[in-house]
């Protein structure tokens, strides 16, 4: 029975505070628990010599940036949040500095995603009750003014599962896919002609658990992602140590990949997010609970993975508590980066273009605490890192030859930044 509450553009969403919180009661887990699964040594790209360290010095284009936050205390947070919702900024393409355009009030808008033509923004409210509907988070659609970058609310929908952690627009631009962390499912929403979101077209529930009884007592979907060809969709599931695999029909239905319905990662590792190499030949999964990245080759015809390598995201001499969060492959396909919460760093790896294997470039301090999210702007020249517990965004210039990160110094103070979506270039 369809019990969806339909939303209208004129409605103001009513969102209740969390009754469930993703990872509120869970400690960070270090890499030591699965050390045997991590490569015993890492070749260092820092030893390549200095010839690859030349940078062309070109600036990124200035553009609008949309920042997701927690308006209540963030998972792993140490202080109450002062955030009001989604923050809209202008980004200086030379320094990565941000200047505020507007703030849109919304409860716990932890993930933000812009569509391909940068005309609409889709935001998940990471809550367990939405519009007084229990076991639901929220998905809100906004139109983006092409000149000012400002947002106008179109409508919203309950996500059909609690604590939605991620939303993405499919390559056709016809559907939004949501990963419901506590809901143990992935939901699909048609995108309407005006950019709003329609009543859900599918909910794909998953089952299972992992060996860590505190973190993996049930499935915990954390992301959805399409391969570069748009043929297959994937969903990393921290709770089951699986990456689920589907095809998406023209009617917005998810069907399990008939070649292999899921890919398995190491038991107890907790896959969180994944990123494809732009060639479509390789894919990288970041494992939250053991601070590792697992590299796979990718069969684009079958939508299947083959294990290549597992590497630690932490320095060999690190002994504290840390967990990973985001992973992004650079637009050039030469580098992949991951964030360490606890070590408070971005780790960079060089990608071997023939084998897909990784060699460490090094670790860069995020100049703050708990870097839950970061993103690389579309030109590939600047990275913005959000330090959740330090309430700041730190920009880094990316060396196009070596992949090394250099802070620009243009730090922006803003409350609980946790996700970034890049909008249109400012002309």
C-alpha cells in the first residue's frame, strides 16, 4: 500500500528531531583490527624525485558551492551545532575562499547533490522522522537561479527509510537515488519536469549483517553510485561488508545485477563510499571501520569487480583511533584521495594507469578535526575539505603533476561542514 505523504511547493516541511542517530554510540575503529588484510608495505610516490612536482599555476574558475551540514549535534560531534541548514557560497577560483550568498533553513541536510546541468540541488535530511512519518528521512529538491546561485524550494518527499546518508542523480537525470542508512534500503524517486521529486518508484531492501556486533548488526547503506557508462548502479553497505549491484530500468526500478548481485569486501571492514576511475577500468572502495582502500578492476560489460589490492589510509606509525569517510578519484584519473577522521588528514595515492594499483603520495593535515567530507571542484585544481568538529572549510591546491596538496590559506569559518556540491561558474 502506498502511504506516501505528498508534498507541495508551498508546504513548509515539518521535521522532528532524531530519535535514531547514525554512529552516535559507536566508537571510532582503528586499522589494527584487520591489519592482516592491508598491504604490509606501500610504495611511496614521494620518492619519485622532483621532476613531477611542476605545477602550471592556473586557477580554477570561480563558481557557486553548496554545503551540507548537521543542524543538530553531528555523529561524532563534540559541541552542539549552530548550523541553520544548507549554505550557499561563492568560491574564489584562485584561493578556494568562500563568501556567503545565503542560508536555507533545513534540518540536518547532511548530503547535497547537484544535477548534471547544475540547475537543481537535491538534499537529504538525515533524520529518522520526517513530516511526522516515523522511519523516514527527507529528500528536498531546489531550483538554482543561474545568475545568483540562490535556491528556491520545489518540494520534498519522505525517503522510505530512516537516516538517509546520501543522494545522487542518475546519469539520465530522470531519477534520484537515496541510501537509507538505518532504513536498510535504497530508494528511487522520479525527477519531475520542474526538477521536483515525485512519489518513490522503488524501494530495494537489503538484509544481512557483519562480524562487528556494534556497527554491523544490520545493513547500513551509505551511498549509491553509477559506473562511468551509466549501465550499473552500486551501493556500499557498511553493515554487511557488501557493495550491492543493480540495473535501473526506465520505470525507475532497481533489479539485482544478474551477473553478480553484490561484491564482497573484507569481513568487518565496513565499506562506506566508492569512486570509479574515469576510464571505467578500476573502482576504489573506502572501508570506514579499518581505514583502508580496496582497489578493484571493473568489468563494465558485466558490472563486476575483481580484487587488486588493499592499502591502509593511515601512516604506518599511527597508533590512535581513526576512521575513514570520503573517497574521490581526481578528474585526471592519476590520483585518488581519502579522508581520515581522527588522524585528521587527507591521504593521496598515485594510480598506476596500467594496473590500477595505488602508491602513496603522502598525508596532508586538514587543519581541523574530523574531516567527514571533501570534494574536488570540476577543473581538478582545488579541493575543499570540511572539518566537522572545527567548523571550518580548508581549501587546497592540487598539484596537477604530483597530486600533492598545498593549503591556500583561505580558510572559511562555517558551522559543521560535511558535504560539498559544486554549481555553475560565476561569470
